[in-house]
């Protein structure tokens, strides 16, 4: 059998153990992995100043679950729910069954499980805390490119559950959902996946290397652009916000584009994701470089030219997942991106970029936003005894 000592063995954090390449995702929270250890036993610390699942390197599988509060649920019920989620998450992420876990066996492979909780705009009303809602926590304005389906929009609460094993994700989703089922109803579940190779940028289902230009965790940029400092809403210190956009890909017509057409659309090569002004993935894109005819090597209409920040404040963390669901009758695919971004201030950081892309982006011909939701992500639980979101309710 699996001894608890072995499961938790060597829990000392080792800074820089993984994620050497790329943007250097937070590896410091990963527990030490011995050579003979099954990677499915790896855990990510639950307690800390920030919730896990943001600065931590994204594992291979994710489920985003949106919940609506049942009518009549108020402040004390919400606190009760958050205490349950805190207790469940603090156990499951460390490879231990939740209390009254009906399938405790499924908890034995945490596989870097993280549970991240977020608050939708209406939760503040239900909790009679309207004055504590951040000004940026409201549905995104409509964009001309949107074809939103209400079934993928909004939510009073969100759980982002990530792990390297889909079984682990399923178990955590089920435990966390059923333990609070009298207080909330599940509004949507969006499941996704990404390349699990550590230290490498994932590819999306269009085949593009996706996530190259990002903010590296544990840098001053990350602390400034992602984590709230409490100056505006003291309860939010150490928290952030999440934008979740479900963006469908029109792969049937994308198929008609060759590698050059795809490169011009994105502004980067298909081969290794290098900007068209350079040769290697992490070469900095130079939007001024022109070819022998004086034409910019990175087309101004390309996705990266349009998405590139025009001011420092326009930067944010992207931490998305691919989705690939069952196609509708007569269709071949139903694939896309669960675009998840984290930023201190949605209005200042995310919105200007999204607005620019909605005005024009060569990629828009093959992508359609079908879902949209925004959440405030409270800080982490500093240690045992506290609960998620406590800073808001104290
Ligand atoms: C860059 C794909 C939607 C913001 C990129 C890159 C790819 C890509 C392949 C280049 C590699 C990289 O740096 O990551 C996609 C796809 C989308 C999508 C397939 C939809 C299905 C969005 C949205 C936003 C966004 C909705 C924000 C509103 C960015 C930013 C960059 C980027 C900021 C980096 C630009 C730079 O070079 O400075 N995206 N993207 N993307 N994307 Fe997207």
C-alpha cells in the first residue's frame, strides 16, 4: 500500500526544480520528486499568500466549473460553502481523501492538483457586500465578434481544477460539487487539456505554439500585473481576477491555410513559434523589421501585432486550455480554446487588448467567442484554520 509518509515524502519546496525553459512557471511550490517516484504523487502546496493554479505551471488537464447560488442563499451560507471547499481542497490537493469521500481511492494520485476559487459579480449582492465588489467585476461588454451562448456565460462562483490526470480532475470536481449541492447549481462545466511536457509552451488545436509571450511567475512584473496589493480593496490583497472566454475554432476552414498562411495570420511560424522577425521561439518580436520590399515581416493585421501591448498596463497572464467536445450533427469538430487570463484589473489590462482584437485581428476569420465569464479570485489561505475568501467576510 501507499504509505502516507511516502506520499508526502520530501515535501520541502525546491525552487527552480522545473520549468527551466520558457516563462519559468512557479516551480517553487512543487514538492521534491525523487527519481523513483510516480509523478502522479506530486503535489502543489495548498496554503499560501496566493491561491494555487495561477502562478503554478499548468498541468495537463483542467475543468472550469461555473455555479449559480440557489435563490435565498446568503452570506452565512456562502461562508459555509467556502469552508467546505477549503477543507476539501486542502486535503485533495495533498493526496488525501476529502471528509466523507465516497471514492477515497481516487484521491491517492493528486498529480499536481490545484483548486482555484473565484467569485462572480452577483455573489457580492447575495452576500450583501455590494460595496466590496471591485469595479472591474462585471460582464465584459459585447464585442462585434461575439456569438455568445448563455449556456457558457456568467456564474456566481467558479472552480478551476487542474491536474496532470483527468481522473483526478473528475474526482475533485465531483467531490467539490456534491458537497455544496444544496447551495449552488452547476451552470456550466468546461473541460480542457494541454501538452503536459513541463517547461515547454503548449500547442493549441490550430497547431500553433500558444503561450510564448507571457508573464513569468515570481518576477516583479508578475507581482505587479497579476497580484492585487490591497490598495483599492484590502480584502483582495494577494488575489487577482480571471477572464474565461470560450473561443471556438473553425478548423474546417483553417485546414485550407498552408503553413505560410498560418504564419502570416499569427505573426509566428507554425514550426517552432518564432516571430516572423526572428528564428527562435523566445526571440522578441520586432514589429519594425521589414523585408526587401519594405513590407513588415510581422503583418500589422496578425494576431500578435494586434494583441501586443501598447502600454505596460495592458499585459496579463494567459493560462488557457484546449477543448475538444463532441461535434454537432453534420459537423466534424467542436474544438477551441478555453482562454483564461489573470490580471489585477480587467478594465485596465484585458479590455483594451480584447477591444483591439475585436476591431481587427486576422485570426478572427477562424475564431468565434461563444462563452464569457469574469471572476474575482480571492487571495490564498495563509494556513490551517482559515478559509478561502475569509478576508472578504471578516
Ligand atoms: C499571442 C493564439 C485569443 C491575447 C498568441 C499566439 C498565439 C495565439 C498562437 C502567439 C504565441 C504566444 O505568444 O502565445 C490565440 C488563439 C486564440 C487567441 C488561437 C483564440 C482561439 C486571444 C485573446 C486574447 C489574446 C482573446 C486577449 C484578449 C494574446 C496576447 C498574445 C497572444 C496578448 C501575445 C502578443 C505579443 O506577442 O505580445 N495568441 N489567441 N489571444 N495572444 Fe492570442
